[in-house]
C-alpha cells in the first residue's frame, strides 16, 4: 500500500504537470503550521526563476488544477507561493479503512534482506549487569523491527566466552583444590574473588593467563570445565533474558570464532594485508579521507594470542560462510566505536565480507543514576540486572495499589511484571540510543506522561471499551472507519495513517526511539479523542461502529508497535 504522503505528492505533482511545469522536485510534506493547514507544498518557489513568474502565480495555477482532486478538501495559495492543503475527510477515511484491512497495515517489503543483529554480548561467568541491559533492550527492538519490515533476521548473542575470565575461574578452582564442577552460586562467587586476586597476585594472574592459553589451544581437561561453566551459565542467561522478553536465534560466542582464526590470518598474510609491526600482526586501515588518526587494526599480539578484533573478524568469516548476510548490525556500547570501525574497515579491505554488505554500528550511551554517574546500587556496587527488575516491579505494584485498581489478587503479579517491563524498556528506548540517559524509577513507572505505563494504560482503556462493546452485543466484523466529525478525530486518523512510513524510517535509520515518539503521539491523540467523544453512548449506530473501527485500529497499531519494542499490554491495570 502506498504511503499517504506519496499519494498526496503524486496528486500535487500531477497539478504541476498539467499547469505546464516540471514536477521532478515536487513533494508534499506534513505542515509545519498545523494551525493553518495539514499538509503543504513549497514547490512553486523553486520554479519561479526558471519560469520567469512569481511563485504565487505558479501556486495559483497549480491550485486551479488540483482543486477538483478527491484527495483534498481545500487547496489554497499563500504568499509568497506556498500551497496549503487540507486532506479530504472521505479520502482519509477510505485510506484508513484500507490500511486496517491490509496485511501489516499495508507494509510491503520491496526486497527482503538477510540481516544479522549482534546484541546482548554478555560475558559468560560474570553476572549480567546493568551495562548489558541496554544492549538487550535496544538490540531486541532492532531485531524485531527488522523482522516486521520483512527481513530474514537472526539475533546472535555473541557471548564473551573465551577470554581471561575462564582462566581466572579455573585457576581459582585449582587454588581451592576444588575437584568437582562448580555450581552457579559458587561460580558467581569464584569469579569476582579470582578477578580481585589477580589484581595483586602476579603469579596467580600468570597462571590464569596460561590456563586461558591452554584452553584456547585445546587442553582437554580445561575444555571440560569450560563446557560445564558454559552449560550452567547459558541456562542462567536464558532465564534472565526470558524475564526481559529477549531471545536469540543464535547462541554463538567468541569461542565459536576460534576455528576460523588460523585460516583467516593465513589468508590475510598471503594477500599481503597483514604485516608485522613491533612484533604484532596488524592491518593498516587508514583512509585518505581520515580527519582523525586511525590506529592499525591488531590481528595477533606478539605472543601470537588473538584479540577482540580477531574474534570479531573471524566471526564475520563464519557469518559470511553460514548466512551471507546483506547487513550485520552491532548493538554495543558506543565506547567500542573505534573497535568496530577498525573491524569494518579490515573486513572490507581483506575481503572478509563483500563490499555490498552493510556493517552498521549502533552504539548506545550509558544508563546513569540520578547523580548523573553510571547507575549503581544504593550501596554503590554494580547493579545486577535481577535486582533492578525486582526494584521496578515493586514500584509498579505500589503504583497499582495507589491507583486503587480492583484487580484480582492472582493476576496482580503478572500485570505488575508487564508494567515493569514496559517501564524499563520504554524508559530506555524513548531516548535516542546514542545518548546517555538517567534511569529514574519514579518517572519511568508513572502512569502519566511519556512513559511505558502510560502507553499501556491507554491500550488497556481501549481494550476495556472494546470489552464493553462486545458485552453489549456489539459486532466487530465488517466495521468501516467513517470520515472524521471533528479535528481531534481527524488528528488521530492522520497519525494512524503515518504508522508504516514511521516504521520504515525507524528501520532505515536504526532509530527505535521514533517508534516511542510515534506511540506517545498516537496515545495522546487517542486520549484527547476519548475525552471529547461519547463512544459507546453514541446514538447513531453507524457512527458508533465507525468509532469502534477507529479505536480498534488504534489498538492494533499500538499492539504491533509495543510488540516490536519488546513488551505487551495487560488486559487490565
Ligand atoms: N562482550 C562484549 C562486552 O561485554 C560485547 C560484545 C559485543 N559484540 C561483538 N561482536 N563484539 O563488551
């Protein structure tokens, strides 16, 4: 289905052509003076010089041609040569009815792509902490958006499962004379203890490094312990990500890149891209256009050990072999930007991925506490993800009690969980990913304002109207959206007509915050309409059914949007 703005643009373009002008650059945009009109076209201005005519004269000629159009109820020229447009109510209603009936609201995928989203990136055996929250939330939203757009999409968790933390844990187990495999609880105590010890105990650290080296070179005994740690950690990770409504199609990690490293490095050497510099093996990734210094991309350290860049490049080799993706999107802390720039350049230069593959880095900012510093627990420690979820959940329970809801006891917990998830995710996603933001529990859990709970509250309100409508015998099949009767209703309709273009834009720019801005607008438009309109008590039955059709579409759009963002609305709250 064509976007409303495209249809309107075409209509105005036709007017320009009929009046004898070049229409190549003519577009219609949403008005920046909504008090004057709904849409506008500024095309006459650009044509004036060439046509040797005043823009106003051109605009008048065009208005003469389009005034009979079924799309517009009014088209007028304003000095110096703007064309102000009002969309026709009947046309808007028929457009929305078509949108409501179309699959995916009329979204068409021109060319479905194969997309890999690399997000999550937890480090195995270390506790999941707040730093991993944004990766999970934003990555999941980007992945779901990609799927909705129609792409064949894989989310890969890319665990940090091959590094020094594994050597540290095994070294500590040995130091303690532990004969059996550790439990999850033991693990969460052993790693911090070992990490602490390594800071002061040089010999211990060397042992851990040696074990890491041996593990990476196939030591059977260490591999067995590693596999055990992986099993229990992955089960725990799954449980934690489940709570966040985050899931991955691919559970690979840095360790899976290992077999690809040696052949990759050999080829890089053979092709002459990798060379030795101060004992290390590097690839030069500078470009003539670089304004800033670009350090060479390190492939192997002087002791032959691989690095973070090595595993990321080897992972691209694996992804190319297994999926040949059109795009790979990394959702990672923005402080890793240089790392990814080096990886992308090296991957292109060394032919690891073909030129046409888009490698994108969606770097996110830090989640801060109200003091403006990275979020910590009350006692100042690193906040574990589970603790945060619990805290927000408790707050939501409290709010539900305050608002005096009469929800049956057995459903309260599940509902509070849904609200908590919306509070956390919307609080995060409504900010542009790149920016740091303050995690403010009071604000995020509020049922009013630009928050997740407010969006859910709006959806619950529509669900409740729909329930009453059905209970009173109302039929929901064959409903048609009618032309709006007032400006408030029209505003809601115009917002709903913009859903698919908004989604396409959010995908193109990897900007999930636009989905939040959109649903906030839609929720506000709906609530205004709700307060001004008697929906179920409307006496004219056709009108009433038209209203129901409109709010049903509103709900479906909100449901689709929050599902892309990775949360859902309860039936009551
Ligand atoms: N494990 C890494 C970290 O905690 C994030 C991994 C991101 N993904 C990647 N392909 N490097 O910093």
